[in-house]
């Protein structure tokens, strides 16, 4: 089983309003390197695979046509760049991986290649890139990238991937750096190459500015629920994170994703699928339910509306109660709307239904949450893996004690059941090796496409 802890460098990483928890430490910790270094050491002691940072650029300003609701409830604002956290957290750990969100819409591919080569060097090969095709209009209005339609964002991202992969994998030969003092040659220029990419969206000559890092290409994360997003994941992703409503209905999406790999000529063992789940743990069931009740009381509906409107591109305040969600066009994140139909495929969702789902249903007791004592939660996780076919979880810790609960309560129970490691494998030196086994340090070392030698 693979376990990530999913968070964000903001006061309320998971749900709006939870910074108000009486024992909260995120409201100031999110901007403290000491806080994140402490979190990293805690997770490494529990043998967690990776600390996974979400990120966004620009405030959510769709709801009521204003950023005020998001600002009031600290909905991903204020926030700081998680990339700057990674080297500090890596310096106090030796095994924990780090996954960082980075947008193909807002950053040039040449810059992206350099950033992740640097992170891979600084972490000793423990970094992953969560690829996103961003859509926030507020980011566009602040000069960050072009405003593109949904499928066009993925077309551009496909070309973006061709550029960065060429920079990482083709620009420098493995033995280019020679450090030959007698010949006064640090790098053999004959072994450093231009990529000469000329495409629809990018013209990049190269060469790459960094020598090959331990993984060359970072582990590639992606989440795409639309048809185009799943196709993109099938072409590029090594780790896909999903938010399935329940194990039984989620099994179809996982099967479709794996079938997509086969259709694209990839072996299914070259991809891991991780389920995103809020985890609410207590030493007893009663303690877990008490925590869940407090979380429900603290969650801000207005803040959640601001977040969902930002995700979907729809201002819920503009539509009447009986408006059918399926008939409202959007070029933002379609995975948000797809989730509704995963919850209930037969339901003709109206705006009133959506508002109710967000304010009442999107709570710790929902079907894809993991809640209970350690035995109950471990059993739920086993069911997810057996029924849905996922390879592990992106765990969203509840506020205050969430990370400690994962490390002190859940991990020991998973270890007792022999579902999770008790120590990092010394042969798995890079994050890619942790997912795919010792020796699979780079993309080149993964199993070849079907039908190839």
C-alpha cells in the first residue's frame, strides 16, 4: 500500500473554516519552514511515501463575482509557494518523497524543466511533479498565462510534456559531466544537445540548463476525470490520484483508467492509482465521531461555495434553484461536475441539489471518507483496495491531530496487518523506485510498452 499525506501551504488546507479548530496549528504554521520540517520528520518516521502539496494561482473569485468569500474564509488564500518548502523539508529527511503541483498553463516548459531538475538534485531523487492544466480566470487577469478552453489546455499540455521530457531525457548524455582538470573541461560539450522543438505552442532550442538529476524526469502525478484528462493521464502519468465516491462505483473508473493504458500501449504496472480520502481517526469509534462532529460544525458553507465555484467556473449565486447543472457550460474543472454523477448517476442534479450537497453532504461522514478507530479505518482501506483496485491513498488529515493520528494510530495498525512497510527499503533510493521497485530510477528503466523488447 502506498500512502501520501495531502496538504497545501495555506491556513486551511482541506476544507474552509477548519483553521478555527481550537488546537489548529496551520493558520501560522503554513508560512513557517520549521513547521513543515517538523511535519516532514514526523511523516518519515512513519515511513509515509510522500508529502503531497496542492497549489493554486490567484484567488477564487467566481462565487458572487468576488474574491471576498474566499478571502474571508481563507480558501487557498493566503498561501505560499510549496516549491520553496521542499528543499528545507528534504534537508531534514532522507527517504520521504515530495510531490508538488506545478501548472503547464502558468510556467514556460524550459523553466519547469530547470525547477524540477533542481528539486530532484536537492532531494536526491525524491520529487514528483503533479501536472495541472490550470483554469482560474483570476490568474489570467494577473498576467499568468492565456485563457484556454478545457480541451485546448490539454492539447497545449501534451506539447508541454514533449518539451520537458526532451530536456530531461535527451539533452544531456549520462556521462556528459567529466570534471577533467587536466583538460580544463567540466562538461563535454559534445554530449550536451539542443532539442530544437518547434511546435504549435512552444519553440524551445535547448540545451537543458541542468545536468541529469537522480531521476532525470520527476515522478509524474496527474488527476484527470474528463475523457481528455484521462487520456492525458494515460499518456503521461505514473501516479494518478482520484476522488472516487465509493469502492464499488469507483472500480469502473479505475478499470477504465487502466484500460486506457493498454490502449495507449503502456503496461498497467507502470501506473499507480491513489484514492483521495479525508481520514478522521480516534482511539475509539466514539472519539472519531466526536472529531467528525466538530469538523462539521467548523466547516464554512460560504467558503466551500467559494471553492467549488472556483473549481467549476460556475457562480452558484447566479442560477435559480431548479437550474440543471448538466446544462450549464463550463471550461473549468469538469472533474468537479463529474463527481456529482459518480455520487448518483440517476439523479438529474439541480443547482439546489448541488448547494445542498456542498453544504451538507461534503462532510466527514461522506462515503469516501475514512472514519473510525484504527481497526475500522484499516478495514475500510482494505476494502477500497480489494474492490476499487486502487494502489493506495492520498490521505487528507483532519485538523489539529490529523497527522499525529495517521502516524500514531493508523500506520501501526496497517503495519500489524502487513499492509504497509515498517521501514523504507534501502534499495529504493528514489521516489520512482519506491513506487516501481529498486532499479527503476528513471522513466527509461520502467517496463517497456506492450509488444516492445
